[in-house]
C-alpha cells in the first residue's frame, strides 16, 4: 500500500513509496513516465486500477489517500521483452501512464507504472479503412470470424462517423480478437460520446477493445486550438469519464505527441512511417509504452502495378499538413511528396513484392522497437475505385494469415 502521504508545501518536492511516485507539476518531458501533481484545485481523478484517489483541497496542500491495489511490485523486463520479442505478455497493472497536469486546468492523479505494458494485440494485426468494413455489410461479421479462426489477434478500423458501432459488431462476431480504432479523429467525435460508447463496449467485451485517438490536422477555423491542445483536453475529458489510460493509444508522429502518448495513454500508433521512424519513436517513448505502427503493403511483384496501387492510397495523405510535416521530419523533400509521391517515398512507405518481402518490412519495424505492427493491405479494390465499391482484401488476408501464423 501507498499509505497516507502529505506534501507540506507547493514546490518541486518528491514523494516516493513502493508503488506510487508523484511530483508537483513539472515541465513537459522533464519527468516522463511518472505521475504529475498540481496543487491547483480543479477536479478529482482516480487511477482506476491502483485504487488510488487524489484530492486537491482548496488550493492548499494536496494529499493521497489510498487503499490496497491488486498489483505486484515492478519487475525487470527480460532480454526478450527488451528486444520486443513476441514470446510472453508484458506485465501490466493499473494505469500505465502518468496524468500530466496541464496549465489550462491541472488535476491530480496518481499512476503505478510497470516496466512494460501488456501487449494483448499479438505481433501483427490487420488495419483497414472503416469504409471497407461497412461496405461489406453483414459479411463483415463472417470475415472477422474467419480471421479469428485463421489466428489473427487484432483488427484495426480507420476513422468514420460510426466507427465504434462497427467495433461493436466485430466484437460480437468474434470471441477473442481485439478490435481497435486506428484512429478516431478527436475533431469529429466528442469526448463525451466517445467515452460513453467505449465504456459500453468495454463492459460488454472486457479486455478486447483499444481506443485509438488522433488529432490529425487542425480545422480551418480561427477558434480551433492547436492539435496538441485539442488532444490534451480530450484526454482530460476521457479521464473524467473514467476511460482507463491503458486502454487508449495515440496516433503520435512527432516528438511532442510521442511524449504525450507515453504520459497519457498506453503508447503510440504511428501512421505512414518507416522503420527508421519506429526506431526514433521507441527512443522517445522509452522502454515501457506500447508501440504499434501501421504499415501499408501491396502483395504484387510488378513494380509499376505495385507503385500505382500504392499511390492511389497515398494521394490523400500526402496533401494533409500533419502527414507532410511528419514525412519531412523523416527525411523526405517537397519533391518526394509531389505528384503522388516519388518512387523513393512510395518504396519507403509501402512494402510491395512477395509475401516474404512485405513481411520482411514488418520484421524491420519489430527489430526497430515495435511491439505490434498493423498491416494495411492495398489492392486496386481498396483504393482504386469509387468509395462505395471498395472492398476488403479478403483473399490477401487469408494469404497473410497463413504466412503470419505458420
């Protein structure tokens, strides 16, 4: 147990004990991976699984009063875990990341951190735009059940107005598959509605959902906050609604958002990145948080055909400011981003070729520090036709599943 701890003055004191570590409010990045304290009175938050409740007393000194929590002492990660091995599960107990008290409205919370978060997603999952699943109609349930039978452990759905409804349908159609949003756009989904829907799914299908969130590009409005501020406020609202931080994952690309993902969620789900980015992301996140990048693949050995399919998928993203900025940070030039993407950019972002070739790219992500890789299979029918005619790459899924699970 943590016991009863009191902080006698407002300053940069530290209180330590066996299970919980906390400080007064610190600058972003100064103390990654620990709970952050503030004496500013706003609201009370709980660290859900630690059973620790923090309170702020009218601007006076805050204190923590806790009860025993169902967790065990931190354990040192094995060599296999440090290499991102798929063998075994990561120890997980309680809220995985610290609550950062933001300047806009600091709140108090406490989090217990294990050495590694638990990766329930498996090594490899399948990512697809939401439209492909909704276009499948009732057959979507059968496809999800078949993928489960083939050994697929995780399904990721892209953003859309009814994304959580589809998550629920796929969860009902399966027994063990984890279904994650990759990701919900926080500009398009209110935090209150998202929290209510997600918590319902969580009660109905415990341990099988993961709420992926992203702030994307800022709407063209003078009143809109920055994407970073938007996602911070969204995290605040989800914590008030008691959506556990270990069941949230952020679509983090840049260093600042990756640091936020490490503090306020179970980890990062980068999109449109390379294994080099995965390596840098792991360095920023540190050893503990989950890292689950998306990887586009085209199972086609003809380079002209494969690149044409890849450009159909990339065209939309290359025009968006957040992805363009990310790709420039990854070393690509404006010329690489023009006209659907240079061959250099296409080949770096989209793995194409035989099954062995595309799976080798997945292995590169894992060697760079990824715990899980979400594969997005591209075909002429996923992006090269009108939206209402696009279909899931069912045949390619079967081929991938056979290669992944053999």
